[in-house]
């Protein structure tokens, strides 16, 4: 039997058109968030232990997302009433109020985003999509159902993308705690031989192709 084709948005693609119900009412993506950064993350199912730890972890970092102007959206193929009851349970049992919307996806939406991986069963995998104000997909991460995500890395990567766009720089590994240049950022490559000759006179660096500066 031929396996169903799995689609997924690639980096630089426009985020697929999605219309769905959420715990905050109907939502159309990416239109409703045009001009804003947003993160959509999928989880396998409501009322599961790993997903519960993830939701609490995301909520505990909402202040950091808000500071960056990034909207957070959850998603699974559970129905809205299940999402609502789960959110109530988290508030009652764990004293954490989930303030971001949760999309009630169907198989059509899940397939648009490449969330159903036949080799991993019928539940959605743990995906993360970071989308920019132009509705372009800028980062995609997939995790299997059995492994919870590192929320600090998602915050870090999103902050790095926003910083890169706002300052026209590249971001080193592990930023802002890079082993070579700490919290500094990398200057884009020279565009001419003349630019290459003067690059080290104007900036710190190891060579003209590897120069860096303070963010401010």
C-alpha cells in the first residue's frame, strides 16, 4: 500500500492558510497575525503527561515571548472542548493558567503542516514553527512524541531570529553565550574586495570574513 505523502512548509515558504476553531474563538492563519511574529507548536494529545509539562513550560515563558512581541499558539487534533477541559485541569491541579490559544486541528490542517508522520502513529508529532511578520516560515523543529521540547532553546532561537532581522546580523552558536565571541553578533560578509580590506580596521574579528560587534 502506497504511503500517504507528507507535506511540510519549508524555510522561507509562506505559512499555509489555516482556518480553525481555538480556545479563544475562530482563527485564520496567517492573516490574523499578519505583521507579527508568531510561534505555532503542535502536541500529540491533550491530557498526556509530556504535553502537560510542555504547556506549563511554554506558559512560564510567556513574559519572554510577550517582550519580543511574539504570539504563541498551541495545536493538536483534539476538539475544542477537550482543549478547554485540559486547560481547566491545568489551572485546577497545577495552578497554571494557560493564556495562549489552542487550535483544534483536523487531518487536513495537520497534513498541511506535516504533523502526521506515518512511522510515528496517528497523533501529531511535536512541531514548532516560527513565523515572521511577512508570514514566512523562519524555523521548523520536529520532535517525536516521546521527547519533550527544550523551551529555552525555542525562546533563544526566536530571540536570535528577531535580533538578526532587526540588526541585519548573523547569530553565533549558543548565543548569547557563544564560546568564541560571547554575546557579540556576526557582521555579514563583505560585498567587495575594498570592503574586505577595511573590515578588520573597523571591527573586531579573526579575519575579514569573520568579524563581529556588540549588539548595541
